[in-house]
């Protein structure tokens, strides 16, 4: 009898505890769904507003200058649409983090918090890279157009483009927090290589060959510059001569009929 009474008491306490947990979980679950719904509405509104603002500010012109528009020509979204989609999912992740926070501390909330904290830095890194690509393409076009007649013009334009893009990549990696792990060893290796070349070459037996090579490069560059100046002068002179008006002549040679009115004046 005592055993049956103990079993009934344990069953009753367990049922009460389970019911209390269910009663506590139901409001938390309702709050979870409400936060998700509100976050979804807010995410869509922010994405639409950001799309309008970015297009009015000329985001697609920046995409064309950076070359991103050409790469995304066959895609469903352009650069502005991709950025807005990323922001949309970031807001959804933030809402999901708040929603899971209703249930108290849990591993899912911690993981989502770390992702949400890192995503804005990734967006800034992408923006830095796009701007660097736009600047590099613009500078490459300017340098290439200025030195189009020179044999080394394309090489100089490509070198300037690569230098600017490299700076953008280093800045982007530093923004996302991996500059120390990647860029620092690369920079140290490059600097060490340049230092070794300088020490061995200029401090050893490569001084005379390097001097001769530099002289040839400078002489070639000087000849190319002089040729470009001459071409520009000839082009300007040709344009000036083509723009001069043609003056009619009044002299008549043998066998050439006199101009109208001259014969009558001579008779008088």
C-alpha cells in the first residue's frame, strides 16, 4: 500500500512538473515566433530602403567602373541587389539571435552572435575591395590612354592597377581580421626578397650590368617620349591646317577664263 502511494505521489509530481514546463515553454515559443515575424518584416523593409538609397547614390556606376557589373551580367542579381540580400539575411540572423535568446543561454545563440558580429566587417571589406577595383580600373584607363603610343604604356598601366588592387586586398583582409595571418608573412617575404636583391646585386657584381640596363631603359623611355611629343605636334599642326579657310585666288593664267566682272571693268 505504501509502495502504491509513493508511486502515485511520484507520478503526480512528475506530471505537475511536466505541465509547468509546457506552460512555461508555450509563451516562450509564442514570443519566439513573434520576434521572427517582426524581424522578417523589418528585414524586408530595410532591404527595400537600402536598395532605393544605393541606386540613387549611383551604386551601379561604381559596379561598372569596378568591373563587377560585367561579371554579374548573367546573374539574377546585380551588385546592389546582392548587397541588399546580404543585409536582409543579416537582419534575419539578428532576429533569430533575439528569438533564441528567449529560451535563455544556449549554444545556438552564441554561434549566431559570433556570425552577426563578423558579418558587418565582411561587408565593409567587400566595399573596400569594390572601391579599390573601381579606382584601379579608372587609373589604368587614364595611364593607358596617356601612354597608348608608347611600347611600355600597357605594362605601366597594368603595374599601377595591380598595385592599387593589392592595397585594396590588404585593407580588406585587415578589416575582416585575417591580415596578420596572411598579409604580414607575404609582406615580410617580399621585403626580404627585395632586400636580398639589393644587397647581392647593388653591393656585388651586378652594379655595372644593372647600370647599363637602366641606361638602356631610360634611353628607350626618352626616345618614346620624344616620339610621342612629335606625333602630338604633327597632329595639332594638321588639325590647325585643316581648320584654316580656303582663300579664293583672283589671278588668271593663260587659257583661264577671267572671273565674272573683270572683263567689263577692263573694257571701261
